[in-house]
């Protein structure tokens, strides 16, 4: 019996040794790097961000049904059916309640980090206050569900970014990777809201990050795709707009689309000016915040007495304009009313997005332009709905100064290649016309103000914020079995070797031990010290970014060890090449030298 147990024990030990060796060989063959692990985290964040947007949509719908007791497909249909006094009072009461939640709820998170995801990515450290974000989202739900003229996508993106920030902090990400993860959450939120994964990634790259680099764009796209699949494939959400087929009447249309781009580019700065003046006017009022939001809601209610189309974010009206035949006078009245309602809602301090209202304005502006043209030249111009689609993209490009995002967003909504050429003309012309009149865009203006409020731009000059503590390490005297177990359990490509005092002695690359896995008898007496590479460049704490760059030029690995500068060579942590490249791009956005970034990519890429 004892002999049999000994045989079983020996068999289990042999099986365990085989499993460890197999795992080490698999890791060596796969050569998993930080770029691949970043994609995994981006996919996780994309899925979580999608769930947050689904939860917010369901909550808004529940509030609409519970508070207003409407069963219509849209708020506008409900507003049309409501008696006049509900139209008047609902946005005002919703504004008062949203303001009370905002004013008193923010006291639960005093002095915490910023809740704005753009600020956390472009100017901050990637940390987003969860409490403050939830309070603002609750306030936004009250505004949106009671008829406020504002988009729900702002809170959806904010919640997705907040979830990404929480995931990154729980995983103890470095500051650059945390900011990238928050950007992935924001891209996931946009993709979930608009069924436009590529445009979601481009929006964050163009507007928030300010550049398109493969280190950031790849994870953004992956997160957007996962979020889009989650929302639209698993939860069954349909596209927000049912877009008609795009038609081309004649080649003259191309010239008219250029003219539409000029009109959109000239109109967008006036639209932004009105939003800014409204914000300044409400800010100057010496009344509590909830009264400001209540006043903004009251103005929306007054407008909705005659024009109920100003309620909500405008999804249903956009769909109606794209499919219906509106009179030019009605289009003009709805356009002006929606602009005014959006200005007072956002200016009063209501929490929400202006992205969808901007699409609303662009669609009605394009439809109005197309209606006039079709009345004058019916034989050579397309139907107004075609101009409405191009107007949507042109006005979006003019207000955001992100023409690529605008082109791809409308293209993803239509899935019609016929629209690409007119859309490119309108968006590019609208973008450059708007920039000629006004330098700031709808989002970059707020970032510029916040950047000016900071005493100095947050340029990272040393590696101190990039050091990852407790890197995977083994003792100098560790046997071969212990080294292979460490590789398989910690899933890394190299192990640092230290002595009993935790002094750095070298590193063992995973590729170097694979030749011993097929002939384990030759490795029985090997120790980590025998396998270690000794001439490995190290960094001291406080080393500059340029010093780290020079070390990576000499070393082809993914990470560099950081050792104490007091002569003890005590291992303190490690610095990632990926984090270094992300910091270089961030510093470039803050005014760094572009040549440094190009040199870094040419030098450290393996």
C-alpha cells in the first residue's frame, strides 16, 4: 500500500513538472508583451463600459415611465400628447430636482478628483471620482427624463470612463496606462451610444488625446468594438437613427455640398458663442444652483408650449427629419427653438452632453439648406434628407474640429459608401471655415480654460510616476524548478535575480530557459545566478525621461529595473517601455518636442 502511494506521489510530481515545463514553453512561444495585455484590459473595460451605458439607458427609461407615465417611443411624442401645463412644468421641476441632487450630492465628495473624463485624460492623472460621477449622473437622469434639452450620451461616456478608472486603480496601473484605460472607457461609451466603434476611438484620439498613435489607437478601437458588440449584439439595442439610402441626383450636388460646408462652418461659431454666453449669464446669477437649473427648465417649458420638439436629446426629431418632408418654415422654427433650448439647459449648469443636440442642429440645418435648393433646382439636386445627413457631419466637424470623427461617424450610421465623397467635402470645408472664424472647438475650449487655470502644465519629466513596485524576482540561489514555476505563475517574459539583501544581480529572459525544458537533466544543478544576464542597464529613482529613453536604446526588453542610487543596488521596481512611449505622447500634447517622440519610436521599438 505504501509503495503504491509512493508511486502515485511520484506520478503526480512528474505530471506537475510536465505542466510547469509546458506552461513555460507556451509562454516562450506566445511571447506575450504589455501591448497584448493592454488589449485584454481594453476589452474588459469596453465590456464594463457597455454595461454602464445600458444601465443608464434603462434608468432613464424607468424614470420617464415612472414620472411622466408615458408609453410613447420618444419624449417628443409624449410632450405633444401632454396638456400645456405638463409641458410647461415638467422641465422646470426636473431642473429643480436635478439641481438639488447636484448641489447637495456633491457635498458627499468634497475635494475629490475631477469627475470630467476629458480633464482626467488630457490634464489629470486618470483618477475619476466615483461618488461625484454617480451624483452627476443621477442629476443628468432627472434632467433628461423630464424634458431637458440635453443629450444623455455625456453621462453614458462619463460612467464608462469612471468604471475604467476604477478598474485601472484596482489593477494598480501606472499613471500613463491608467489614463489610456480611461480613454478606452470613454471610447467604449461613445461606441455604445452611437453604434459607431471606429468614430468612438477617433473621437477620443482627435479631441481628447490630441493625436493618433498606434500605442493608443489600437486599445481604443478594441474597447470600442467590444462595447459595440456587447450593446448591439447581446442586448439587442438598435441603431439610434433609421437612416434612409443616400441618393445622388447630379454632379452639381458636389458643388452644393461644398456650399453646405461653408454654411455649417459659418454657423457653428455662432452656435458655440451662444452656448458660451448662456453659460456666462447663468454663472453671473447670484442664486443657488438648483434655481438656475429650474430657470433653465422653465425656459425650455415655455418654448415647448409651441414647439414640443425641443424636449429631450432630439433622436426622434432627427429620424423624422431624415425620413419626412418638412416645410422650410417649420424646419427654421424648430432649429432656432432647439438651439435656444439647448443653450439655456447647458448654460444653467445641467449635466449632460451636447453631442446629440449638435447632431440635431446639423441635421435640421442641412435639411433646411436642401429644402431651399430642391425648391429652386429640383432636377439637379438630391432630396433634403441627403443634405440633412451631410449637414449632420459638416456641423459636427465644424463644432468639434474633428473632421475624421465626423466623417466616420455618419458613414458608420449609414453604412452607405455613396455618402463618403459628399461627406468628406462638407466636413473638411466646414472644419476649415469654422477654424478661420473661431479657433476653439466645443470641447477644446473647456480644456484650454482648465489648462490655463493650472499653474504649470503637467509634463512628466522623471520616471518616478512610472515605477511599478514589486517586480517579479527570484533569489540568486533559486533552482531551475523554482525559476520555471515563477515564470508560469507570474506570466512574465523575464525574471529579475536578486541576492538575500534584494540587491539586483541580473535578469533571466524566458527565451533563455526554453532550451533546458526539453532536456531537464542538464538543468538539474542550475541556479538563477547561472542563467542570469549580468550586463543589464538600470535606472535610479528620479531619472529623467530622456535617460530612460537612452537606456531602452541599449536594451531590447519590455522593462528596465529601477535600483537604489545609494550603492546598494536594491531593487525598487521597474519601468515599462509602453509607459515611456505614452508619457512621451502626453508631453508632446503639453508642448514637448515632436522630434523626441519620433526618435523614441525609431529607437525603442523592438
